[in-house]
């Protein structure tokens, strides 16, 4: 306890706004060119009381020091609205003919992700005129995907994609209609069951009253 008390008495008194170096952050003065090791040695000398506080130019307070934090994952993320809103002059779909393969094109969909890409790919493969259909996402932080379509020559890739979109709209309309019908039927059955339960409860109450 005596040794700890003597050490505490030798340590200099820092101002209240002084930022001490930690293991997660490195503090460096703006007006010096000290390396990390040199700066650490300076603070070790200061903790031992061997270096006067006047040499560190701490009169400016926190203005003379900079805190460097580690980068986080949020620094690379883009705003939410950029995932679905087109920029100025940006097109939704662009087509580029692939000259290496006959009857092949690459379609770039902006502000879309795997949901539409996988939906189009699976529907295109159901067409007898489509020989290949696949998509890729160039970067996970960029909301776009590239769809490659190759046909047998009787139908162009653009026509195959247009027919695919029409079929998908038709399939989704059928799904919506069938889902709504089943939901209403389920609701009617549920309402009927609740009405029967109320009748049974009333009958049970009457019989209990008579007994």
C-alpha cells in the first residue's frame, strides 16, 4: 500500500479534459511528428513524473489532440433509400449484347437484389427457348445484379425476358387471387366456428340455470 501511495504522489496532475491513450485508441498531437512508440514512451515518462507537463503543450486542451477510432461496418454501408431509389439519369434496366456467345445478352438491373434475380432466373429456365439463365451480384453493398440470358436463336434474349416478366405478373396475380379466396374462406369458417361456440355456451348456461 505504501508503494502504491508513493507512485500516486509522483504522478502528475492532468487537466480534466485531457485524453489519455488506451489500447483501443491512439492519441497523437497535431503539432508533433512522434511515432506510436515514441509517443508511448513520452506518456510512460509522464506517468513516472520525469517529463514536465509544459513540454507537451497541453494548454490548448483537447484541441491539440486527435482520437483515431477503428473503422466499423457502418462506415461502409450506404443510406437505406439508395437501395431502391434510382439516381438522377439512372435507368432501371440496361442490355448489353454478349458477342462471345451467340444469342446471348447481359441485363443489368439497378436498385434490385437477389429477390428479383432469382425469380427471373427460375422463370426463364421454364421456357423451352432459353438455354441458359443466371445472375450475379457484383458487390454485396451495391444494389444491382446482372442477368445473363442465352436462347436457342428462335427468340431473342430481350423477347424471352419480356415474356418471362409477363408470365411472372400473371403468376403473381393468380397467387394473389387464390390467397385472397382462401383467406376469406378461412375467415368465414372461423366466424362460423365462433358463432357455434357462442350458441353452445348459451345452451350450456340455460341447462345450468334449469338444473
